[in-house]
C-alpha cells in the first residue's frame, strides 16, 4: 500500500487505513508503507497531497528488494500477511 501524506491520513478515523491493510493482507501479502508512516509528515517527500516523489519511490523499492536506505528509514514499510492455501 502506497504511503499517504498526513493530510490524507487525517481524513480517516484512527486505525481505518491500518485495518484496510490488514484486511487485504489476509488475501495476499503486501508491503504497507503507511506502517510506520515515516514520510507522512515530511513535505519534502511529496510532489503534492496525492503523489510521493522519486526519493520516496526509491526508498520503497529498496525496502522491498533489499537495497540500502538511510538509517532513519530502515523500518519504512512492512510486509503484511502471507498467502496460505
């Protein structure tokens, strides 16, 4: 799940986005980049209120595929769920 800027996270009651990620993860594994919301409050990672920038995208790819991120972003995003059948 793509990260959300704080303005968009605040449009939802606490726990709603986390609950959606949890529900989807019961169907398929997914990376949740709102957990923890490390870029939500940092305007420098956003082009506007809906689109993250290239730096954020690169950090997401690095996290998913084992690349290097700044140490402050070592926990950016987390894998949720596991497909079991």
